[in-house]
């Protein structure tokens, strides 16, 4: 099998207090015309354990720029999180990292 090269997509997110943090994209899903993003805190430590991820919704801001926003509606969040949970259930992140 040929070696696969995965390019890491890093997003810098700013929280409500103005603190910036880097996150790595681990997946996207489109549902009813909206793109949702699953991200984990970015680290260069290949041995770091990834226990959980965040889910954000893609939107356009007032200038037409793409932005990621928190999902305020619990029903919407649960529906999207269930999709990501199903997608990631079969993925062994540590095994995939060992294969690189």
C-alpha cells in the first residue's frame, strides 16, 4: 500500500476572553447544507493522548468571511456529535499514528 501523506489543517480559535488557541481539524460533516468541524487541541507531541474533541459550525460573518462558531442549540449539537462519534468509533488514532 502506498504511503499516504496527510496535511494537517490548523485553526486558531479565539475564545470569549480573547485568548487564542490552535486546534487541529480531524473531520468535517455536512448536514442540511451546513458544514460542521471536529477539532482537537493542536500539539506537536505525537504521544499526546486525544480524549475529546470540539464541534463547531461553519458560518459566514457580516463581511462574508468563513468563521467557526459554537453550536448553541443542544438538539443540533447532539445530532452532529452523534454523527462524529459514529465516524470516529472505528478509528484508532494511536494505530494510525504508529503507521505513519
